[in-house]
C-alpha cells in the first residue's frame, strides 16, 4: 500500500485533502465566479440587436451550454459548502486567472480525438517513451494530470499509475466521461477566426472503450495537493510533471516529491517553463532547474528540447508553438 492517508469521495471524486471544507469552498467559489462570468456574457449578448445577430447567437448558444455544464458541477458540491466556509476564504475575486475554467480546453485536446489534439499528444508521449526504453518501472505518479489523456497514454509502461490534480472540476470531468458517455461543450473564439461557425463550435468528449478499460485496470485518478501528497516515503518508481512544473515554485514541491520517490527513481519533466505564479525570483531557467536537482543528489539522464503545437484549434487562424524542455533525472542512492 503506497498511500499514507485515507480519502473521501464527493460526487464521485476521490479527495486526499486534509482541510476538505476549505478545499471544497475554494473549488465552489472558482466555479461560481466562472459561471458569473458566463452569466454576464449571456445577459450582455441577449440585449444585442444588430447586423451581427448570427455571431451573437453562436456565442449565446456556447455560453448557455457551458453555464449549464458548470452548474451541474456546482450542484454536486453545494450541499457540502456553508456560508462561513466561503467567508473564511482569502481570495482575490478580481483575479481573471481565478475565474477562467480551463477544463474545456483540455477536454477538447484529450478526449475529442481531433487531429490537432492527437498531434500534440503523440509528440509528447513518443518523445518521453523513447527515453524510458531502458528502464523497468513498476508504478508512477502524474502531477497536475488535468483531463487525464496523457496519463492513459503511458498505460503500457507501468503496473499501476497514480494521477492527481488539485482541480476538483478536472477530476469531476474524468469521472463524468467514465460514467456518462459523451459530454458536450464549447470553446468560444471571439477573434482569430475565419467564419461565423468557427466562433463557437460544439465539441463532444468521450472515453472510448479501450481507454476506459485501461483506466479501470491500472489508473487511479484523485484530488490532492502537491505540497502534501498522500504517499508513503520511498514508494514510487517515477514521477511525471507534464505541463505542471510552471504552476508552483520548485522549492515548494521538491521536498515532498523527493521523499516519496525511491532511490534510482526517475523524475520526468516536460513543458516550456511558462510560469503562472508572480514571484520572478522563483522563475528558474532550465539550467538552474537542472542544477537544483543535481545539487540534491540527482543525475541528469535527459536534457533536450521538443517542439509541439499547444492546444491547437483548427477553427482559429493562430495557435501557439511550445519549445518544451524534456528533463529526466535519476535519484541517486
């Protein structure tokens, strides 16, 4: 048994968080604020009368669908939230990062099986697997697993995979796809589009039977905090950070991942170091990141750059290209 603590289940989502009341209140407020933003847009566009009615109608359709989707998640956790829980929170309600729900971006890439999403996934997975061919690994932990598709693609390398994210809604969506089949949503585009139909396309996400079996057989998805991961010391053969390292400063989460990783275990990083926190002092270069691990008794195995499109949308004229840093380090005895 690798876990060090027990979990609870809320609306189908496994949660390993100590202060679960605070966590659920934070999750509720993020979802609520995101839907208030959708509500504002619905009210704004519903008053429009003019030549661009077709454009406006597409956006109304999209925001209403996403509003109802988020309301379903809110309904599943509302009974666990009190007014006092909300009032105790110290969050910046004007922070746009805190009201932007990213789930639909990743659901589209991971589970809509579109060519542009499959291209990104293939490059990431093949680049990493190529470097792991000489290693025999039993289990692994994926940090910041998001909507989960990248985790599933490594099914064949391990006997057991643990996948975690702090986002309640991300894990809720994985559970929703596993239990309810097809899930419909929109990704509205206000700019960089060719045609009106591209302003708001409806997407369908689903987990096909092959991937469903893989998840049931080997993969354990759950909510936890990287600063307090629910694992025993020296219990994991490998830890993956694919597009996660950017979220929290390295010095904060390294002690925990170092304690739960076995001797000769691997830490695998893949991403552009596109930091999403505000402390510039902690925005390490790839060179500093590698040196940090080496100073803490790790041996660098891989240090290279892999280029990918990122969340490419074929309905948009523009898209991002990431020069991702692939870094693999082995923990020494």
